[in-house]
C-alpha cells in the first residue's frame, strides 16, 4: 500500500502480521524491500509491523530539497495517522533511531515503547561518514535495492542526520526504552549509546556482538528474540 504523509509527500508503506503495532523506521539509504526477509517477516510473526520507506528512499518520494529529522518524524506520524493507529511501539535503526526519538519527543502519547538500534542522539563526524558511507551506499550488495536511491537523496538524508542533536532532550523520554547496540559499531560508537542510555531514565542497554549492522548480520537471532522480549515485557 502507499500512504500519504506530510501533505504532498507520498511514502511507501507495508503492513505485515497481527498483534500490537510496531512502527519500523529504517536507516540511511535503506528501504522496506531490503529488510523484508531478515527483519520484517520474523517480527511480523508476533506483531503488526508497519514498515515504510523514508522520504528519499525506496518507493517513497525523493524531493531534491533539504530534509530534516523533524520533517521525517512528521512523515512517521503521518503514517500512523493514515493507518488510524493511535499508538505504537517504535523501532528506529541508525538514522531511523533519530527519527524515532524526535517522534517520541513530539508525540509521546503515541509511542508505547521505544527501541533505539545502532543509533545515537547526535552524529560524530569522521572520515568514515564523509568518505566510506557514500561508497558503501552504491557498492556493497547489502545496500543494493530493487529501488536504487539517487545519490542526491542519499546526501539529503545524511545531511538531515548530521544536522540533528537531541542530546540535551534525552531526559524527556519517559516511555519504556531500550538501547540496542553492537559492541564494534564504528558508525555510532558504543560510548555514545552508553551515554544515551544513562541520559534516558529507566532505559535498558543491550550490547550485541558485531558492528553497526549486527541486527542483520552477526547477532540477528538474539536481536529478534530481545525485541520480542522487550515488547512483551512489563511497562
């Protein structure tokens, strides 16, 4: 299905499974088609997974204009509006984690539980983000989609991520929250995840084997089990 969010922007959205709603917000350059088998299908065994392509990726619109995390959080809220879902748990990955945080800041009444995966409240600029990420986006099979992302859209998304900093607001997050992070993450160093965990009162920190993509590579099964356990746990 295709949902309309944020006025003139059309976002591709797919709903899978039954149960409590789980809004999945993907990371830089990612789209739903890439995560169907490794994440969406197994998560949909126990939950209603609402997954969509962020603006600039997949089958969603890709306007060649500045993007912001605030704008993309409004897109996510618009998805819930169109689907008439008043409240959902939200799982955000990397860039999607920042979008999930902003959604929770702006609409805390709509976020049941918050899962922050391979993310941080701000970006730590380094040579990897400047030089390696653009290369990976077009060269590695893992990032090859049936719906290739234009390079301008990649840089629009990356600029939105680079320009965001929610560090000073983390204490406002009061819903049950878990920070899930790879021990060897070089894109978002573990120290930043630990800092985020300390700033969010009552949050959990779960550390996994592997790096930035631990959840689809080295520790996928443990990650999926941990997500189910957190979503089914006490409030």
